[in-house]
C-alpha cells in the first residue's frame, strides 16, 4: 500500500487549501482513512477520520467547522478541505490507513494506523 499526499503549500490566514491522498491497491474502499499533522517539535496529532463508506466522519475539536474530510472510493483518494486556516494549523499533514478493514472507531491514536504517506507541508502565514 502506498499513500501519496499532495496539495500543501503556503497560504495566508483565513485562506483555504485542499489536500489529497492517493492510495494504491484495490482495497482502499474497505478501510477507514485518517489525516494527522505534525508541527515542528511536536507530536503527530490526529486531525480527522472517515469510515470506509464515507458515511461517518470524526474531527479533533480544533478543526471542527473549518475542515472537511471526504473520500472518492472510485479514485482511491481521500481529501481534506481546510478553510479559515490559522497560523496554528501550520504542520506537515499525513494521511494514514487504519489497521483493520471494515472497522470505524473514533480513536485518535496514531498507533491504530499502519500505513502512512510521506506528508505534505502546510504553512499558514499571519
């Protein structure tokens, strides 16, 4: 399984970005997918997750109402639409695949995800 993120960049506070994560393989539609982020000197933290069907989503409190996770199983791609960006959103953003198929939980533990992309940098200037 390979996960490749794209869409990061430099944006002013209040702006928007849309991240994409393209997955290889034929089992993408069977797995919950998540987005995490890691700021310099900090832990890699949970941002959002979406169930295999797309019918359930979960967000960390700091991004609720601003970020939207979605997926297109026909394209093997998961997205993170980020609006009203703040300087504190600056981080490397990673997509990840949950360790088991057809399981959806509201876990925020990165240890529950076993495949990761290389990350894409998001920088929000004030």
